[in-house]
């Protein structure tokens, strides 16, 4: 990506605007605005590659501005960076459903270098995202129709491991809300900051027929349950006899992320081997590519989301290039692929 991608930071805090300018000026062209009214004037002069948007601002709130952007004839990537969203409420999830491509924490003085790295990576990914015009704020997802056919006995796998980044929240919602109550236990790394994953899991749980929760240390991986790795923590799978549970730990960034898909996938390769399925979905970078290769080499079945249905094809593309992928599927075929490994289940209507 060009070093001069143009970022517009819209935030009523002068301190926040100054910190973003300091972090981004070497990598991007940066402009700032104290509220959406000023931002619209800036946008007339130069179209931004990405808008970094606070939600609580004078004259026009961030949600209203986000809706205007996404319903215009020229929508553009928006990343939410708001204290209101970081408090763990549903605010961030609502913004993603309205069309924001990602959420992130405001820059941290205490962990400045790490914070800067994650902000730059988030904005680079957002600048490459495919953005479509929204109608009424509804997420553009495939239509669920028909039944998911299940395979004959003997093809069951015990655990499904999923990794996703930019665009993954809505893709995961589509897949998880398609699962029947007896779906295999699922463990998920979605790149999100600390404080957001609990709200994400709660939001998914409301619309799903499986239990969806933010993982805590020792949680069992069982049929009908989806465990989401907490923001700013790595999640690993551990086997004890015939059962699996998760470990939630700190530690350094791995593949530039915490939680890291590579950390999860490597643990699944070691602990579950051929009894697992690995799925890598939309996102920028290469997190998960090496871990997926290890899963495939251990006998697991591995799936990558295809380019056409990915917001960003980076993570799946890298996993394919390294030889870690058994098959490439569109988002619409992901639920059926998962349910190939449900033993003795009846076809489930998802219409």
C-alpha cells in the first residue's frame, strides 16, 4: 500500500487528534477534524482512504455521520475509535452492523509502541477493505436459504477452530447464526481490542442457537458452544483425555496480534490433530497461515474463505500460498462445510 494513503481523524479531543497525527504522519497523509461538520468540508477537498471516527461529538454524533457515509453513493472505510465503544457496551457492535470495517482503542501513552503498531496495521487493512453501499444500515450478507445437509456417520470432527480479522465480525455472525444447537465445539480468534470481545460474544449469543461466550481460562470446548478469545489475550486449546478446554494467557504479540490465530491453530494442531477443522476467514496480513499449515500437516481438514466473499483476502490468500488449505469456499458454503462433521445429525433448516 502506498505510504501516502490519506487518513481523516474525526474526534473532538485535540489531544487524541494530536496523538493520531504523531503516530500516522510517517506512514500516511493525515488530516483531522473536531466534528463531522468540519470533516465533511475536509472530505470535499480530498477523499480520505479511511476515516477514524469517534462516536460522541458535538453538532453531529458519530453514528449519524457513519450512516451518512455508508448510505452515500461513495461509501468509504470507517474505523471506530471511541471511548464509548471501548467501555464494553453494544456500541461498537452497532457501529460494525452500520458498516464500520473495524474498531480500535484510542492510543495509549503507557503502551505507545504497541498501540501505534496495532493502529497502523488496522488502518492499512481498512484502506484495502471492500466497501459497499448500505441500505438502512443492514449488513450485506448472503441470504440463508434451504437446508444444510449433514454427512453419513464416520466423518465427525471434535473441534472447529476459526480465525478472522477485518470484516470477520459480520462473516462470523453469518456462520454462527447458521449453526444448529448440536454443532461441534468452536473456538474463535477475531482480532479485536480488549473490552470489545465480550460485547461481540453477547451480541452473537442473542441471535444464535448455540451458546456464544467470551472465553475464560478452563472453559470446556463442547458441542453447541462457541468460545471467543478475549481481546488482548491469547487463547490455546488443551486436551485432557477425550475432552478439550481452553487456556487464556497473556504474552507478547504473535504475528503482530494478541489474540493470535497462529497461537490458537498451533495448539489445535498439537492437541486435536486430525480431530479438528480449521477455518481462516477475511482479514489482512498472515496471522494464521503458519498455524493452518501445522493443522493440515497434523491431519486436520482446513478451509479458507474465498476472495469474492472476503472483505480482505489477505489472511486466506497467505494460508493458501503456504500450502495450509484443503479447500477454498465462499461464505455461503461455510456452514455446510462445518456440518459435514456433525455425526448422525438431521438436516437443519436455515431459511
